[in-house]
């Protein structure tokens, strides 16, 4: 697979998210502002745990799980994204078992060190927060999310910028993919262009981009554009949306103040921790 | 490189969100003061361009590795710093949402590291003075490369500081700096070279858009003021918040750890700890027994290892298994409910 094919695949993947957001599911029907607030509360909760917590974090998995199932989101694209993402957290986390060898206890013959627990905790946090963000956009769509942002008084120019960027992302990425394909056909021995070639290649795309911006501006002016982009997307919060936020926030607080898995284990097996 | 949600603490994330929101609001206001209706589509399309350009990996001569464009300095040169910051913010937001680069909590950090530092520090303090009003090709090239190097060095330094202050990883300052700074020096030089090629290309093909033309010049003194303001605001906000968070030892975290089941409430007095003490800890200067403590005073951490641990106790583990099983049941139940209601909803 050439690089150009890779870009095309990534784009079709991105397009999938749009289709998912358009589906009529219980989660997609929730007000975008409610989902935004709840997801923010979720992320803060996940981040607020101490660095050695692993088991206490598990009940929070209910949040992405409910989005995944009730939002009717296929696991494939989400899992694929999570597997591909930036290795930074994993890289820093991988140092933990080496740096911190203080024993915490044993798990059968296996000695659990603080570093090991910390690494597991970083991976779990990573999975929770990344899946929550991906599922938010897969069940909401960028248009609705932008409307919610505007409602929260995010500067108009930034909201419009976000929508414009998203609109032209596909167009320009396809243009870059075409340039790369053209390059690959002309120089089969160099899969990725050298820096000077990449410079003028991207330069050509940049020139076409600037010309495109001019054409878009002319088209917008023809339609009466006066410098102000008006967003019209009525948002109506229902009682169920308020209940959605309240229930989830209460659940996050419950998870945070009590170690649910430990309580469950004690209750069922009757062994004190 | 993106800061990750998994490594950031709520207080650091909040400080960086405040700093970033402030810088974005100031930039938005600056743009409103100089209305230009050509700018809306130009910013949008250039954002998409940066996004698309990041997909191009080019070969780095002599090393066998490859790099790609980040775009902060390029955007500042083409659009001026305030518009560039908003474009970078939108690019990073879309990356966080659709590609899970970084994350939403760390988005404030990422916009600051890759956007604010490039647009409001590297551009006005490095690029603008070197390039001057009517730069020659060589001057333009030197200014662009240096600005990119400075932007990336500052960006990776910010990642190191944010990670260490968040105390989610026990890596020491020295090791972390040694890992991050040299690699970002290389990335910065490459970023600078590709940006230079692009800027020179545009200058030859569309001279009216290149630096030395309208917007870039207008915004220079203004950008310097905002850059200084943003830096001061960040230091003040981060300092104040860290102080606030540490004066009640690790605030939320500590009090919740006490309230939680299974962690015995110990009678130690709360020890107020200032930002310097936290930096000291983060850098690994105090003895390593510190690393196991979760915001509790150091002396309890050393002797308390059997009771701190949530992993070993049987009920904890069994409970974890039960939680996962419950999760599976929840999913299956919800799926069954969905399936039974599906005929009602349109396909």
C-alpha cells in the first residue's frame, strides 16, 4: 500500500465518523451540550485518580461502554484508532516499571511493583480518555459539537474556523493524496519524497489552496457574505438531557469516593481487603 | 509530539486550558478589530492544508528516517500570529477528536505547546527581528529555521514541565530532558527546512502573500505584546493554581484518597507544600520512596506499602473481575434493548 492509499483509507475512516453521527440512536439524540459537559466531567474524573490506581478506575469504563452500545458505534474503527495513536503516553509509561521498583505486594508468584501498577494505570487512563473523546464525536458529529461550543461562548471565529477546517479537510487531503500518488508513479524507488521535492510538492498544493480560498471567498460574496458567519442550529434541552448529565456526574462522584470493585469483592466473597 | 490525557493532572490541565483560552480570546478579539472578509475562507482552507500536509512524510537525507510538517511557524508567517493561533487550535482540536492525538483534557496543553509558543513567542521574538521588513532569501531562510527550532524546543520543554508537574509518571527531569530535547532539535531543523522551502516557494509564486507584505507586518508589535502577556499570564496562573493545589496537599486527590474505602485515614497533619517542593519531587531530587506516595506526606508512604495497594488484596481483584463481568452484562443488556427497539427507528 502506498502512502497515498493510506491517506485515502484514513479519509474514508474519517467519513465513517460522519455517517455514525448521523444515525438515529439514543445517544445521538442526547443534546450535544449535555454530552460535552458529561465528557468533560468524565475526563477530569479519570485524570484525578492517583498514579497507582488501576482497579478503582475500572467502573468508569461504563461511560464509554454505554456510548459504544447505545450509540450503536462499531468497535472496529474505535479500537483501530486507539491502537494507532501517538505513542507518547505508552513511551513515558514504559519507563515506569524500570524506574520505580518498590514492591506493592504479590499476585501469586508475581511481584507487583509500584512502577508496574503505574504503567497499567497510565494505559488504562489512556484507553478511557481516548475512547471517550472518539465516542463523543462519533455520536455527535462536528456540526452539532460546534453549535454546542458556540452556545458555551467559545469565540465565533474559532467555531467557524473549526467548521471550515472540517469541511475542507477531505478536499485538501485528497489533493495531497493525488500529489503523492503522482510522485510515487514517477519515482518508484523513493517511496517518500525527499525534503526538497516535498517542499515544492507541498508548495504546489499550498498555491492551489490559496487559489481555492479566493474562489470560496468570491462564491461566498456572491451569496451575500458580509464577514459574519451565522450558525443556525437550534438547540433544545429536554428534561432527559438534564437527567443524563446529573446521573453520569453522580456516578463519577460515586466511583471517585468509593472503590467500587473492592466493595463488590468484599460484599460477594466476604473477605475483607 | 502531543501531550497525553493519561499523563496530565487536573490542575495542570486546567491551568493550561485557562492560558490557552485567554490567548485564543485575545486573538479572536484582535481579528475582530481588523475585519477582513477574505480571511474566513483563507484561515479555514490553510488549516485544512496544514492538516493534509502533516500526512506527507518526507525522507530525511542521510538518516533513513522521515519527518512531517507541524505548521505553527508557517501559519504565523502566512497569516500573522493571532489568526495562526486560532488555525492551530482548530487543527489540534480535530486531531484530538478524530485521531485521538493527545486528548481533550490535554488539548489546552497542546494548543499552548504547539500554537501559543510558536505564534506568540517564536514568531514575534525570533522570526520577526531576524527577517525584518524586507528580508532577502537567506535572511528569510535563517529566520524561519531558527524560529522553528525555538518553537519546537520550547514546545518539548513545555511537555516535560507539564508532565513532571502532573506527577503521573516517575521519570526524572534530567532523563526526560535528554530524551526530548535532542530529538526535537532534529525535528525543529527539519520543520524549519520544509517551512523555508514552502515560504520561498510562495514568495516566488505569489509575492503578495509572502512575509514583508500586509498582515505579517501589521501584527508584529501587537504580537509581541500578546506574547509577553501570554507568558506572564501562564506563569501567574500556573503558579497560583499549583500553589492552590498544593497548599491543601494535592487538593482533590488527597482528600478523596482519604475518603475512599480501604485507605485508612491517618492522623498526620496536612503539610502545606509549595511549588518548589513539588518541582523538587518531580525532578526526583528527594529519595525514591517518595515515588510511591499519592500526595500523602512522605513518611507514611515508606512503611505503608502493604495497605496502599489496591492490586494485591483478594477482594480488590475479585471485585475487579466482577466489575468487568458486570460491564459485559451491561453491554449485552443494552444491546438486547437496542435490538428490541430498533424496528421503531428508521434504518
